[in-house]
């Protein structure tokens, strides 16, 4: 994940802090980002699972769309989720699709007082902005902020640490947010994340973010890079855009039907609906599954998957070693008839085939806050 730093890469507001704490920086989605710090990926991973990890996710797009009740209806023509009935400060996971239900991007939409906030993937944010401007016919004020940073704190101690600094965050439910005060300025916090742990994502002004992160560190949280972010999300069975889903995959093929509201499936009226409806009724030829290799072999992206009869049935899209489960973990697409849990498959790594099986999602049980709204 990530390549050698490019001189043209943008820097987040935490760039100097990353260097201060010994980050190894790489080029990722057009930004100079930390892949790991001095303690390394495995220790960072375990620190998030057992304590609390801090992630700089400021490369992500933070889009604000301002409007009245008509905005929710117009957004429902684009996204396959209920936005008209969304409660204030409620967040929903959804997709921006084309007419063939190919996924332009996966994103989080939150209802706020004057409209909706949307967090977009870094590599997609500018093209998403153009698409949404077109779909909404420039009817609404849209701001893709360059003034805001986004920081995640994740792990079992995240709530305790953040509550010491920002009173009241412990009252947030999973996938809900709110406005809080920090250094006399308003910040927006949601109880969400990308690790399978309880945690928060904090939208904060660029000029205040370094102070906040230093406070989080002083209270016992640790900086975490992109490397451990990848192992954490993969153990939790969470997709990475551009790898486990893209414009050539639909939410049904990506095994993400759960994120499409049931009544939207019945009523339709959103981009890609006809294809989604057809795939639900007729099935899909290939589907995303979690795959558990036997032994210690790690199957990386593009690894071919074979059946017991030596038929090529699919391809790995993400694979690594899972420190929490102490075993290799992977996900990929296989022909639907081979997607049943415990189906035996073989992975071709460096010319040799190794046994594996289709696994239950996820490998690592997600530890979200109890009593939360899912």
C-alpha cells in the first residue's frame, strides 16, 4: 500500500507531526501519508485492538451539501439509502453508482442541520464532486473543504481518552455524530471508523488538528499508519475502494446488499436501481467472499483462486497476515456456486497451489459500542 513519495504529493496538516514521530512516508491517493511509525505495523495493529490508535485520514474528501427538505429527496435519486427519514446527525454507509450499478465510490453520508456531510474516498473525491454537481444540477451549495482535517481514534480505550479532552463524546451512539467544542471552535465528531473497533472520526480545522493529536498522544493513544489500517480493516471484513470494489463491481457482487435500504429496493428511483433489482432477482455470477488460507501462506491481490477440480474460479482482491487472528486473511471474488462457507479452494502463489476455504465474514468480530444503532 503506497509508493515512493512524489514531489507533487499534497501534505496533510499533520505532515510535520508525522515526521516528528518517525513516520515512514509514502505516496497514497496523491498525498504524502504515513505507512508506519518506528514501532512497526504489527505493534500499531495490536495497539489499536488493545488500547487506542490515531489515524490521519485528512486525505479523504469532506463534502458539505447545503439545502432544505428537497435536498434529501434529490439525494435519494442518487444514493440507495433512506435520507428523508434520517435522524439529525445520523450517518449512513452508501454508494455512488452508475446506471449499471458499478460503484464510483463508497462513502458515509451524515444528516446535519443545514443539509448533509459526505466523506469521500481520497482518490475519488474530485470526480465524485463533479458527478454530484451534475446529478444535482448545481441546485445546492456544495463545498469540498480544504480547510478541514479528519482524524480517527479507534480502539477499546478510544472513548475514555477522547472523553477526557472533549466532554460528551461518550454519549454518541454508533453511526451518529454531533457538534462539539475544542479550543473555542466547533468541531464535528461521529462514532464510526474503519477498524472493527469502537471509535470516532473528528472533523477539525487544519490549524487545530496538531494540538488535538498531541493531546490524544499525551492521554495514551498511539499514531497508526496506513499499513496497520489495512490489516485492521481486512480482519474486520471491510472493503477498500479500488481493490475490493470499483466501477466494475456492483454492491450485490461486493456482498454489500445490507447497505441498500429495503424499501429503496422495493421502490427504486435511484441510479443503478434496474441493475440492482435484476441482480437480486436473478443472482450474480461472481461474489465477494472472505477467504482463509491454510498454514501461513499470504495470498496478495491478483492471486488466482481455483476449485478442487482445478478450475479458475476467481481472484484475490486483498490479502495480508492478520495479527489479531494470528493467521493469513484475504478477500476476493469467486463464482457464486463456490461462495458457500467452508467451500474448499486453492490459491496459486508463486506457481504453487495452496489450500484455503471460504470463511464467514468477518475474521475478527467487530467490537462496536454496546447498545448502538447499527
